[in-house]
C-alpha cells in the first residue's frame, strides 16, 4: 500500500465536498490549487473561490496560478513532492502539470463518460431529458475528458429534479467515487478502461446567453427540461412583452401542462393567479420568476404588483 501525498485542484462548491472528504479521511494534502481571486457583483468586491475559502479554513497550503505553464508555478508544484493529483471542476491542465506526479492525475467528472464531456454536464443531462447520469473518475490525458476511465457510479435523474438538486446528489456520489479511486490507486489495483473514440457522444457545451434562452416554439417537455436544467444557475430566460414594455425575465421554476388548446403559441394567460404560456402541445406554468432589478418571486406574488393584459406574450 503506497502512502498518497495529494495535490487537489478545484474551484466551485462541487469541488469542496470532494476536498472535504479527502481531508476528513486523513489523506496527506500537500497543497490545494484553485482559481485566482476575481471581482464579482455590483460592488466588484474581490471574491474567493469556494475551494479557497475551504482551504483557508482548514489551514491548507494554497496556490492560485494565473498561468499553469509558468515556470515559477511549475517549480512550486514540483517542490511539493506529491505523488498524485486530484482534479474536480478545474480547468484544462498542460502536460507538464498532469504528467508530473508518479501515480498520475485523475479527474472526477459529473457524467457517465464518454457522454457529456465538457463544461456543464449536470445541466445538459437534464436539458436533454436524460433519466440516468452519474460520475466518472479517469486519468487525465491531453484532451478534455477523454482519459482512461477508472470507475463510474450511476444514479437516476428524477422527473422534476433541477440542476441544483442533481448537483448536490452527484457531489455525494462523487465523494464515494473519489474515495474508492484513492483506495485503488494506493493499493496499485486500478484497472482502467480506454474511452471509445468511435461512439456517438453528447457534449456538455459551455452555457451562454443564447443556449439559456427559452425557445417557445419547442415542445413543452423540452422547454420544461431547459428550465429545470438551468435552475438555479444560470437560469433560463425570456422576454415578456406587454403594452409596449419588454422585460428580460429569468425563470427558475415551472410546470408543463400537456393539453390541446387554440391559443397562440407564446401568448400569456393569467387566470387563477397563474402565469401560463401557451406552447404547441399545452402550457408552461411559470411558477418562480425574476424581473430585472427585483428579487425572485412566485407568479402569485408577482401578480400582486403587476397587471398583465390579455395581449401579453413572451418572445
């Protein structure tokens, strides 16, 4: 059994749960590497990454390189004498970094590879209506999420689950996968599986303003999946238009009501204190929304202060 000395690399909340499990299981953590601090929010106050907050709290050695190929950083990394690197939701590593430790560098990815390689696997699995997902550990190579697979853990995606809920469940599943992977590596028992190159795979593209906008001509279930797949962050959005006014609105919670109707697609119905948008095969019931400069509100709260006319619509 080889004693592991680990460098951990990660940035967001998802990575913190994994780092905490490694710490709580008394592994030797040589250092933590995370993203540089950056200004955020209206006041542009400097914001630490979630992983940095945790590392400071636990008194762990911390590195925040801006350039992973910088010689000063590479020397600092080498001087840590780690024999394994664990990566969770970080950025692409240059070969000089991932090849450095004797036992390699492995990554935890929140999908069942080779499906959903890329930046937003949790979101796209829900957006595409998948019913099963999971996590994968694999040894990093020179491409994104293509390395030899160590192990996978599966879970169902619930029909009404949001990206936020699935994120939290996959973090717990990821803890189990990473601890099992560490045990295998320490014992020299890893048996990897090379990812197939000829398989048709779905990609977890980076989320942007365009692919987060609701397309109201799509089928109702597709719109519903988009909304829950982007909730709570970054949130699906649309324009609500009424009497010459136009609002850029985020949608956090909705329901799909499948039924036949004669309404114009995109028209809004506000009966019974609900905001229902007509789609080709039913209605999308908008339940939690956020108007510009306002807090998140239920449709009922919103309608207490906003009267939409019979001509209101989305676009």
